[in-house]
């Protein structure tokens, strides 16, 4: 027996902000959960199992937060799982939840991912000096900036491509009421004029630090029949690789390439750029858009920036990327991957509001984490998969 | 000499918790010298109040003031308190069901020996001298004095609905500090001991022949244990780098500084280090650099013995020689 069909019938998210001091972690999760359940026309009592994800515990200083959250998440008397894959966790959490339905174990699974960055300092948490080592680490930006420089050198991309991505995503975010940043008037020129933080990454080319949560309701075929617009899961893939192997390609990681190839095969897609109508790709620093376009197979190696520069990743382009504003406009780290997955579902459900791509039938949700070490991605569609 | 090197690490941060309206109401009560419980849909009165009802899953909105006097329902003795516990002398942790509540609250009980505590004994809140809106506003519980009235300031309070406070507590600061000993692996210890002698040591994987610096114990690519020691050149090539302009909490080097991957000659993986001796804007991919050591009397067992890498002045390395290390 193969996989059982599974669909997303509820998507909920919080209004993402720098500080959500009005809610606790539990309250933040429930805000997203309650919206997802209302969207699915279900209640917590209808849910069979809950899968929760968040980024590393040090970010908020709560060891195993699922313990104290269990009651608020409605998990009493039900299975509760936590997934943990650094920044990709929102994506892999959704995949674990969907696998419970696809395996026929549960019919209605709730999944939620969150981060309350205002309670801590992720830059500090990522840069704790270790004995014997050289204290040159400087957060996620410090980690990824050298690899962005490598991409620019390898691809010979013009240096303003990163600014094109940032201006596009910030402008898209103006159409998303939940987005953290609503920066009117962001242009390539204003991005290029912003402060250089981790050269070659400028301030406006980095993601914000956000409080927020995202929740999805993933159900079996029978339950999905009651939904007017289920987003059917056409493929899910996770891949990992070693962080520090010699000659590891940090610009175009093998695990990401392998994951994408497996994903397209599962979903029956042979030409991603023509067959995917909208993509939500994990882009915390603007240059990762062209890098992941290549890694995912939307462009040949070295050509990703040409799609970006030609405007093909804009909402009216050949492959609209991050119509929601993406991670560059909202980054509650643990939830950021699930937001990509949820926004992909909204697109094929025709429920993305002002940032809807007209007639989107198949969409990609993508997340990565660690030192480009973990990859999680899915394809969702408006039609039930034929395979 | 021990086979491995160890050093103490402290990871500490003052986390700023948002309480939300329910726990915030409880903390507001403590600040104001009263204990607030929450009534559930089943009629239970729980202290602290549950954020969401266990049956209906709705947010708790029905708050009641309970007594500061209650009954011990269970307890345990703490013969040897550890750091940051409520007392630095032996004490009890007790579950206390306050009058007017139906579920117990866990807190410290100030008694001098286990003979002084029993299930069913009557205790009351001892308030902290200064109250800020945190669980520590209750310093501890203490036994009622013999003959003392067994009710607190609030009688059968659970029927009494409390009003919202004017200035609710919305957050608490929670300092967390974790002390542990960082233990380097035997292979890393080889590397750090080498640095103490002015050498940069790596290991070669017997399967794929790649030279790792620092050595990893097992090759990350194929899992083979690494044994053959290789002393590396102190000269190498900058593969890629960034210029850190951003200050952040806990930073050890004042920005701006160049953080670069240096591929030492003979190594197959780059090490991250600091570049000095050249203006940041003149640092290039492919630039040839050499280790500049601190004065020998400052050496420890650390990569910090190398103060920085500085340009050798030689022509840049050809891109093809390091492109597989990006």
C-alpha cells in the first residue's frame, strides 16, 4: 500500500512583530492554531495528534518547551511530537505531520511552529564563544556572508542582484497583512544605500528578528472532502548533510540538490520553472534567492541571478518567489519554514489574498537550516495527485 | 597529563518573558500581595491559573482570589540545596492547596527538619520584602504558629471574582545560567596542544586522504577514524570571507574586522580566522596569508595563540586552486 492522500485544509498565522509582548509562547501558538482550526472548520477536539516545532532551545532558554505547552496546544490525551532541525524546522515539522496522515496513522493532525525572538537574542545564542576557539563567529549573517561572496564570485553575478531580491520581497510584504516589515518605498537604490553589516550583506538584505507562529491542519482524503479548497500534498522531501566535510559545496549543497531532484520526481514534475506557479523559498539573506533557484533546479548553476535580474521571480514573473514577502519580511525562526509551506498551500487554495498568484495550481514550500545542512520541501497542488 | 583538554564555560542570558494576560494576572496579584487562581469550566480553582481551559480549550478569564493560607498535600525534603534554590540550607518543597483553591501550588516550605513537616499541616505564604510581580514574591511557605487562626486574610474566597488591575504585569526577566566543562576530543586536544608549541596539527583520513584541521576524530565524509598526524604549513589562501561591521552582545573583537576562511597549504578544509595587517577593503579571495602568532609568553591551548593572519605579499592564488573549497 502506498501513501494515503493528504491535504492541508487549515492555515493560520500570527501577525508577526519584533515584540509580541501581549502574548505568552502558548498564547502565540494558540493565535495561529485557532486561525488554522477556524479555516479548517474544525475544533481542537477533532484533532488526533499534534506536531510542534521550534528552533534551538537556547534561542529562548526553555528546554523542551513542548512539556509546558502541551495543555495549551490541546495535546492532553493525544500524541504530541516535537521536531528539531534548526532553521528548517518549520518545514520538517509540517512534513512529519503530513507523514502521519499519509501513513494512515491519523486522520486529522495539527502542526504548529513558533519563535518568540524578543525573549532572547539569536545573534548571541549563535555566537557563544567556546574555549580554545577563535571568537570570530558573528551570528547567522557572519556565517552565511562568506558563502554569499563565494556565490557572487562563482556566478559572476552583478552586485546589485541581492538588492533586487530585497526590494521585491519587501514590496510583496505590503500585500501581506501578517508580515512583520511593511517598509513602504523600498527600492534597489534604498537597499544599496543601507548599511553594510556583514560585507557583502547589507542591512536591508537581512531578515528581521520576529515573534510569530504558524499552524496547519493536515487531514486525510475523507476529511478533506468537506473543504472547499484543500491543498493536496504532491511530494515531501527532507535531506541532511555534514556541516564541515572537506570540499563541501556551501553555495550549492548536495543535500539540497538531491532533495529537489527527489521532490520533482515524487510530484511528477520534469520542468520546475514551467510547472510550479508560485514558490515560497527560505531566503533569510537576499542572495539566497538566486542560490536556491539554482539548487532547486529552477535555473542552471550560475544562472539563478539572471532570473532574479530579469524580474522573473516577481509576482508577475515566470516563477513568482516569496509573494508573501518571505523570510526577509518576517522571521520567527522556528515558524519561518512552516510559513513557507503554509503560504504555498494558500496559493493553491486561492486563499492568499492580495498576494495571490492568479490561478496558481502547484506551489513549492522550502526551508533550510543549520549551516545549509538541513533541507525540507514540499509541493502542494489544487488537484488531488494522480500518482 | 590528561588525554583531553577541558575548560569551564558559562552560558548565561537574562531572558525576557512575556507573561500573557493569564499568568500576568497571577503575577499582578503577587505584586499586590494576593494570590489569584483561575476557575476552569469544570469548576476547579487552579493556582497559578491555567492559560487555557483543559476541557473547552478557551483562554482562562474567570479569576478568583484565594487565601494565603493552605494545607500541605505532599512534600519532599531537600537535604543539600543547590545554587539558586530558595534556601541555602535544608528545606522542604511542598505542594500546598490554598484555601479556596482545588489544586496545589508547588513552593518552598521553611522548616528546619523533615520532622517539622507533614501532609495535612497548615501553612501560609511568607511574602518577600519587596514584591515585583514574580513567583519569588512568595518567599516561601511557613507553618502557622500554634494557636494561630487557621484562616488567612481571605475567607472562602473562591466565589469572589476579581477585577482587572490598572497596571498589569506583562513580563518577567528570567536569568538563566548554565555552567559546564567543555571537553575537547583527543584529536582536538592534539590540535590545541600543537598550538601551545607553535604548530598547526591536522589529521589525514586514511580512506579519502583529506587532511582535516582541526582533526575531527572521524572523517565527516566517510566516517573513518583519523589517526595519521600532519603538521600543516602556516601559510595559506583566503578562500572567502566577510567583513563584520555589526556589533553584538558577547562579541570579543571590536568591529569592523575581517572573518576569513583560510585554506592552509596541505589542508583540505579551511579554518575561520581573523585577517589583519591590511585594510579590510583590500582583502581578496585568493589572497596569500600567513599566521601571525602572539608573543610566546601569552600562549595557551587555543587557536587564539595565532593572533591573526596577515598577507604574505605573494601573488594571489589562482581561483582554480581553491574553487572546490567554496
